[in-house]
């Protein structure tokens, strides 16, 4: 294995892109990122340049993700792992409207997906840009759907039985606390 191939493996382009997107989402961009990490902007650029000999530490990436309030890095790792990142929220801050909101968001993303598919297949070929758009949208469909299901089960199922087969209104502690009649 040549050295250049090894460098691609140690810091893949998809991870660099997610880190850059996270940094760009900070109001102060690279200057703010450098401040959060206690390093210079040059230290950031050196660790994110193609064919560089330095890598961007994962700990730094996670600090910046938390500071930005985004999930770009977590989503990128999930995509690369052929999975979906499902953010968890504090159950104390969740009500039925939040659960239904996630459901409606997933339906909206499904609608967009349908439109993207129609447009992309109209000429009989899905080009690279169309594929990227479809993949991004599909990821959002899956993520919002999983957020909906996760919230539904976390709110309405007893913690030890947080799966669909074991979840019933008669057994749910949420039913009692929300005053739902059985």
C-alpha cells in the first residue's frame, strides 16, 4: 500500500467534508472553531488539507459538533457505516406535538423524495448530482422516521419494554401520566 492511499484511509474525504461543514455552521467559522479548540486557524487548515501529513483529532471534531449544535459529523459517520443517526431528546421536554411533528417531517421528506425521483428519472438516467440529492433526502426520510418512532416508544412504553410488540396502552406508564383512558 502506497503512502498516499494510506493517508486517504486515515482521514477520509467524507469526514473532512463533515468537519468543514460543521466549522462553517459556527457563526464565526474557522476563527470561532480555533477559539473553541485553543489552537490557531492554521492548525485547523493544516489538519484538513488534502494530502496533508496531519489529521484532525476526533475529539476536536466532537467539540466543534457540540459547539455548532449540528450533527454533520455524526450523520457522516452513520452514512459511512450504512446506518442512520437518530438524535435523542430529553423525554421531559417531549409531548405528543413533538412526536407528531417528527412524523409530519418524515412525511414532508417522503414528498420531496417522490418529487426528486420523478425529476431524476424523467430522462431515464440518474446523474451524480441527482443521486447525491436523492441520497441526502433519503437519509432525512429515514432519520425523521426513526426520530418519530424513538420518541413514540420512549414516551409511551415502559423503559424495559421499549419495543413495538411489548408496547401497549394498558402497560404504558405514559398512559397513566398523560391521563389517557384505557
